[in-house]
C-alpha cells in the first residue's frame, strides 16, 4: 500500500523513497530511470511488459509533465495514466485485487 505521496517523495509500507520507481506486487524497483526524463517510451518499461501485469498505472508527475509515448499507449496492457497523486489513489484501490504494476514519476 502507498501510505503517502508529495512532490519528490513517496512512502510505501512505511518506507520512504525519493526517486522515480516501479511498484510490483512482490518488490519495488526504486531506481527507475527513463532514457528521456519527461518521456515514457516502450524501452523504459520492458521489464514491466515482460512481467505481464493486468493493469499498468503510470503516474506522470505532480503536474503531469511526463508524457507517455503512443507506442506505450498501444500496448496490450490496460493502462491508467494520471498525475501521480491521482495514480496513487487508483493504485491503492486495486492493488489487492489485480496483478497491477505502478510506474511513478515523483516530481513535475
């Protein structure tokens, strides 16, 4: 469960993180980097694609400045794309019931 999110910081199961991350059902990739800072491409999420989640939640930052490439939008994975605060709310609603992964940009 995500306990809280504010610009640049997220707390998950009472552990704080300050870098963009990917939350899997069984672990967290706490050092997630994209090739181009504010653009999410298919190449940035190959490990997520290989994991085959039912749903991928993408948090685009506090102001939604991270853009999602059309190739990602066309993947055969159900996507929820929202500003990170809203993505956190969606994640907390469904993470217990679905095989969900969240890729979250923590800043702008």
